[in-house]
C-alpha cells in the first residue's frame, strides 16, 4: 500500500532533484511555463487497432473534430498517430500513415491547434513536419539522427521516448532488477546529446510507460513499475528538460471503471512533478490538476 512513509523515503535522499527546474520554450507561438503550469496532451488514434475506443477516429473528419473537442476541453497539444503501439497491432507502412495523418495535421495547424505526431519513421516525420506538426513524438531510436535533423530544420520539438529496442514495436523486456532511474537517465542523456548536436533544443523526455514489454504483462508487476516511475519522475528533471508521461490504465484493477484509471495515475504523475500529461481523458485530467492546485 502506498503510504506517506513511502513518499517521504522517496523524497529524503533526493531533495536537490526535487527543486530542479526544466527548460521552458514556445511552440507555435505559445509559451509553455512547465515549472509552474503542467500541460495536457490529448490523444487522437487513427489506427483501428488502438484499444481506447473513445480516441479512435477512422476518418480525417472525425479525427479533426476530436482534435477540436480536446483542445476546447483544455488540451494544449493534440497527439496523433496512425500505428498502434500494441504488440498484436498491424504494421502500417509509411504511405498509409501519411495518407491518414497529413489531412489532420494540416487542418489542425491551420486552426492554430498544436499538433504532435507519434512515429518512428523518418519519412512520416518529414511529411508531418512539412504539413505543420509542432512536435515529433519519437517512439524509436533507429534513424534518430536523421529525425533529429528534420526536427531542427523545422524549429520543432521532439519527445524522446525511452524504448528498449529499435522502436516501440520491437521491444523485449524492461530491466526490473534495480532502480530504473539511473538507466533512464543514461538513455536520455545520450539521446539529448545527439539531438542537440543535430540542432534540436526543444526536448521532452518520456519514460515510455505505455509501451508493451514482455515481462510487464503481470498486472501487479506492471502497475507497481508504473507507480514507481511516476513518483520518481522528479529525479529525471535534473536533466533539464520537461517530462512527458502517457497515463496508463490498469485494466485488471479498474475493470469497467477503466476510464477512471488515467485520472488516478495523473495524481501520482503530478506528485512526481510531471510536466506534460498525455491522456485520452482530457477533461478528467484537467479536473484533477485544477483540484491539486488548490492545495
């Protein structure tokens, strides 16, 4: 059972990290003040394999409309993706991804809604940035140098996701043998160095809690791991860049109330000083953050 004693034990040896500040920057003319005001990223899934039914949009018109609704509900960024990260999901080639993504990106961009695109493909990255995407949500490390250069050329931002493999569809096991933060810190430090050498300065870091790992299929193990990362997020902020978290779901615990899972995890993520909350449940997360601010 998570307790005050547990929280105290996390904080005590890392008080310096708890006061770390991260870089703040503008995207599409909008200034983000991450150190005082976290941001919300709403999700639009263009893949029929995506499991969160409320976020699945199988036409450009429905995806555009969902993006508008999420923005009106409080999402400062809309994240769109055309290939599910689930292990059993079909692979989607570059041409098919672009045909789904580009009309959505162009329209939301024209309406001055900030757009993030989730992909690990250089070709999809190039087309998405040219269409007006503000952020590349990078779910792989293969080809990252080429992708970082594209991001820099468009003065865009990148979300560097931790992936234990070449991309999110080719991961194996997550190392659960020790404190995960030093491993994550080392991974991100290497990727930050490469991104900055390529000219990228607007960077987010995402520990990748929503990705499929073979040894995280036991629900109790997975949720314990996710809770641990959320509460220790403040230690990653010492790298100097804002932390983005995709909020998970814990089906085995929430069952028919699964839409309450993301708000629950948002509390833990907020306690760990998360800067960007990626969610399918924008109004619920907005309510959680507004309530926490009253304390």
